[in-house]
């Protein structure tokens, strides 16, 4: 790398931030496809795992619906 070319210090910061946001975005919806593995591992009963998955998705829906009004209020 040429030492005479200055590098912007914020570029690696933005790259790390974007990588973190992509990872969080993918991981937050990874629970529901794992339901068969949770059932096969006998971590929870069949009905309990389905309710956990439904509660997970309902929580994201509620958060998405009330997020804008809360942000507007504050």
C-alpha cells in the first residue's frame, strides 16, 4: 500500500457497522427456521416451540408497527 495516500479513518468503522447490521438482520429471523431442530433436540415440547416461534414473529410485527409512531413522538 502506498504510504502517501491518506486513508479515511471512518471507512473501517462504517464497514464494521454495516457488517454488524447485516449479521443482526439475518440472525433475528433465523429462529423460526430452527424450529424443527429444536423439536428434534427435545429442548421444548412441540406446542411450546410453535408458540415461541409465533411470539417471536408477532414481537417483530408489533415492533415494526409501533416503531414509527414512537420515533415520531420522541
